[in-house]
DNA sequence: GATGAATGAGCCTTCATTCAT
DNA sequence: AATGAATGAAGGCTCATTCAT
C-alpha cells in the first residue's frame, strides 16, 4: 500500500561517463556466472552485481532470465564455432588441423558439453529457446563434420559417418579436460593430451581394424 | 575400503510390514526427479509429493536437501558401478565384455555423465559431500580401469594408460546416447551403435598406428 | 548464489500459545484491507502484517493472492446474503421486511457494489474465480428476487420483473450510502434514508402509473 | 469558476502538422485503458504503447500517473456532463428529456459509476486530486439536479429532494447496464430498458403514494 | 518536443528448514 | 515414525519516475 513516497531516488542517475555498453557488461557477467554455476543457481541479482548495474537494468535489455541465458549461451557457442571453423580452414593436413582444435579447446575454459546446461534449464526455457540452443550446439558439431565430409570427398580419409566422427572427436577432447578427484589432469601438458587424444581418435576411425 | 556402514541394523530387516519403507520411497522419488530435472529445480515438496509423504518426513530421514541429493546420486552411481563390474567379470574376451557394457549403458536412462550434476550442485553441497560424489564417480571409472589393468597384466592387450582408456571408453559410449536435434540417435539400433563405438574405441587404443 | 547459510532462522517458532486460528486472522485482515483499498493496491505483505503473521504463512493457507481475494469476497457476499435472507424471512409485510434490509445495509460498511472490485481484479483472476464471484454476487440478488417472486405468487404485489426489481432496490439503497463531497449523506438519519428509499422504490414498482 | 487554462496558447493552434497532438493521443489511450482496467492495473508503459509514443513522452505532458489519471477521468466526466446537459435543454417535457438521457447512457460504454475508480485510486491520488474528481463527479449529478430544481420551480413536478432524485435516477439507469452472469441484460432493447426505468423512476418520485 | 537508458522500491511467489505434537 | 504449521530469505519481474541528450 505504501502511500507516501519519500527520499527521492529512481530514475537515471547523473552518470559520470559511459565506458562499455551496459548490455555488453551484462552479457559478459552472465556468461561468466552461468558457465560456472549453471542456470538455476545464478540469480539476476548476481549478474547485475557482477556487471555493476541494477537488476532493473538487466531487465531493460533482456526480457527474462531465460532469454538472457539463451542469448548468452548461443553467443558463446557461436564464438566457439567460429574459432573452430577458423582453425579448420588452415592449409595443413586434416590431422594437424584437428590437433590444433584439440589444443585450443583444451586450453579454453569454455565448454563443449552443453548437455548439463540443457538438462538443467530445460523446464525453464521456452520450446523456441530450447530449439535455438540445440541449433547453436549442432552448429559447433557441424563445423567439424564439414571438415570430415570435405576430407572424404577429397579422398584424404576413408568414408566414415562424419557426424558420428565429429561427436566422437569432441567427446574425446572433453576427456582431456577431465579433472581427477585430486584436481590433476590425465596428462602433464596440453600438448601431450592433444597428441594422445588425436592418436586415439585417428586410429579409431581411420586405421584398418586391428587384426 | 571396507564398505563399513553405520547405524541401522545390518542384515535382513526384521519385518516387512511397510512393503516399502518410507525412506526407500523417498530415495526412489528423489532419484527419479533429480535425474530428470537436476538439483536446483527439484524441491523437497516435489519429492515428498512424488513419494506420497510429507515434507517433514523427508527431513526425518535426510538432514538436508544436499544430503538427500548426495545419497541419491551415490546410490545410483554404486548401482551403475556394480552393474558394470558384473558385466566385466564374465568369462569372455575383454572386447566382448566391453561390448556388453556398452549395450547395457546405451539402454539405460541413467547417466554416466555427472559433470552437469556436479557443476549445478557444486555451490550447494558441502566440501565433504562433493568429495563423496567425486569418489563415487571415480568408482564407476575405476571399475572399468581395473579391467584394463588386468588385461594388460595378462598381456591380452598392449600397455596403455588405463585410466585414460576407461574415460575414453565411457565418453564414446555417451556419444551413442546423443540425440540429434530431430530427436533421433546416430545409429538405428542399440547393437549397431555399440558395435561401431567398440570398433572405434578398440582401434583407437589397441591397433598399431595407421601408417 | 549465496553460498553459505548463516544465523539460524526459518522454521516454526517456539510459539507461546495459539489464539485464533491463523487462517481466520488472515481472512479477516484480507477482508478489511481489500474492502478498503481494492485488489491491486493491497499487497500480501500488507495483509500478513495486519494479520500479524508472515507472508509465507499466508501462502501456506492460500495458494495465491487471487485465491485469497476470491475466497474473501465470496465469504463476505455469503454473509451479506445470509443476513438479507434472514431479514426477509420475518413474519411481516414485504414492505416492512424490505425496510429492515435497507436499514441493515445502510448501517453496514460492507458493499453491495462489486462492480468496481470485479473490474479491477478482472485480469488477475482465473476464469473460474471470476465465475465464482459472479455467482456469489448473483446469490445476493437472488435472495431478494425470491422475496418478490413469492409475494407475487401470494398476490401481495402485482406481477413485475422480479430480478429487475431486486437490482433496482439494491441500487436505490446504495444511493443512501452515497457521501457527498462534503462528507455528509443525503439524509440525517439512517431511518429517514431507509424510509425515503423504500417509498420511492415501492411507488416506483407498485403504484399505478401517475396519470 | 471561470474555466481558466494556463500556459499553452489559447485559440486555434497555429498549424495542424501533427494531425493529432501527442498529448491528445496519450489522453485518448489513457482514457480507454483506465476505463477498461482501472488505475492500478494500467501501467504508463501500457498507455505509451497504446498511444504509440514513449513512456518518457507521457511524462513530458503529465507529471505523474496520478495526474494523468485525474485529468483523464475529469475530462471524461465533463464530456458526460455536457452530453447530459445538452439533452436536458431540449424543448420537451422533463419526462421525455430524462428518457433521452437514459437512452444515451445505456448506449454508451462510459460509466457513471465512479465509486470503484475512486476507491481503487484513493490512496494513490493527492487530496487535491481526489477533491477534483469528486467535484467533477458531482458536476454530472448537479446537471441532472438542476433540471429537477427548474421543473419544481416551474411547478411541472411536485417538490422533492432534487439531489436525491438525481442520484436515484442515475442509479436506476445503471441497473439497466447490469450484465447478468450469462452476459445478457435485463431488457431486450435499449428502448425498453429506458422506458421501464423511467417508469419506475417517475412513479417512484412523482406518483401519489400507492394507497 | 521527444526519447533511450537507468534505477529504487516493491510485489508475488517459492523454498529449505524448523518445531511441537 | 510422521506431520502440520510456520518462517526467513531469496528470486524473478514490474513499474513509476528521472536524467541527459
């Protein structure tokens, strides 16, 4: 009911000077927090605080938490996809290009693994938002798939199920990111991890079956 | 690592008046709900309702939501682990035994992939609870790792990083569970999926490098 | 995110001794506030405060603000209806019984006029809730209508549109409750108001047309 | 009570570039929305959207929501009052003039009934704004009251409490606008409704008491 | 004259948790 | 063993209002 107003306050503050666009900071903060803690655990307040703006400002740019999440995730996947795509366009052998992708991904904190995020946010996103996320995810895989399809066409590698190969490749790279209970990785250096992973992958798909 | 339990009497319970004990129904309901919706999204009320008891009853048996979650997850992982262990003890070749594990897992709804669950619940569980979950997860892998170590010792397979192999194996099996955006899997039948996956895995680790 | 809990707090308080049922106090507070300020302006917090309980307690008994509002209003209308019904069952002439109703209503603060409440809450209530309110409102009128129908059947009064008469009667009584800008009513005493109103109503419906 | 306006130039505006001034569209949108949904439920954003302008523009013309509301309502009441006044100046019998007013109002969507609006907005308007609204409301009634006073002076009708008669008249007309739960009105046509209402009103006030 | 950006305050609702019985 | 009642703390979202341009 709160009948009387008092104090003075809402409204845009006198502001000092703009730096990075507010929207950008929000997206940035959201990405960081969502990535670390998942959808549910992160509150809009958390994001606002991290971005140094008010909750209402977040809502000025994003209609809902689900929307912000979707947008954030899709942006991230797009970025990953582009990075991969670029690495895969190098003028070297497929093996070397994949190796480069593996190295890059083992170094990044971003995650290929969206399954967890999808499951967690499933019931909170609209059907359309889920669809958009699925497509963005697929985009990352397709990008690797293309490389296989092209190599097959150019007869650099034998014919295989390219999509399955792409997913397997990424699944194996992800293994390299696994932290054991004591916090250590399987391999000492990123390079060694990438090398081993590539070796397994390549033999798995392109060597003649072990007799 | 003697599986020492505490409290509640060992051996067969005296009577079975309540066909299913309240605690059991709660655990069951919790498992089902947590698995589907993750930690945060499931409320104690949800679980109580699903189990047909009151919220307070849940608290009678489990000190907190985190505790219930941990217990649930660990129980599930133990079950998976035992199932795997059993399949791996068959009196057949390693290849065949792994194939059986692959088939079994492709059929089950339970998930090997705990990363998502871990990330989501991370900040809500106590350090000890996290540790327990990590150990239980590790248990699942160890069980596969053992099989490799033994085969190596018996010189059935060349020497490889058994732990890395175990994780890779499971990662590949998980690929077989991936649903494409249109809802379909990569392979038509579970058997074909398992066969392909095993082929890739086996060649990857045990064939001589493709020249 | 708010990781650590601190302080100690939720849960049922140690309590001293129960007095009136919590639910009752909430209903009472809600009736009083809604009646004075309408649906939108009253917050659940206001009601909780007025009832001396916490907001969460309100929700323990009522699923939503709309539900509480509906329940409150319907209860009030039922009470009014019963009061009217009782007065109309007296063993006197119809004229005298209506006069009694007029007096009673001019004295009460409760309102016959739900139109305002309906319009205000329209978009916030479910279709079903609106329907329930409409029925309860109708109940109040029907109760008066019955009296007319019966009187017609017993040939105490000529045949008229009983429903229209009931609504007109109540509309006129409401006029007696009108406060002029300076705060005063049209008539000095409740009795005089009732007498004048009844005279107008009765002549309006049951006198032979002024030639 | 010279209708003294302030600021903005009197007389015909210089040009009509903007076919409808922004202020006008806002007032129009506000009237429509407030009338349908009441004060609280309508947001400035809603009004701005409906008017096709920005929220800030609304504030450019109106200092606050309460002010906009008051202005809107008063304008509406003035319009109603003028319409009534005009109909009441016709050169026919009082009975016929009132009948015309009844018909006109039964056809319009605008509401005589401001009680709901007043109650709802009461705590949000300043004392002065409330006063203005009350006066405007009173204006509508006064206009009818005048007609009675004049008729009394000219001995066309017996002496009655003119103010009470005016309110009663309007209350009865409002009954004709009542929608039953099934959505229908009491009478089939507007004309019949008006005729019945007038009959009741006229007999009520001007017939000799039913013996 | 008009508007984009921003915000403080509040509101409805949910939830894990506790206590007395 | 089980539960009904109660609550503090958030959390998502809306909104009137303000300021700089």
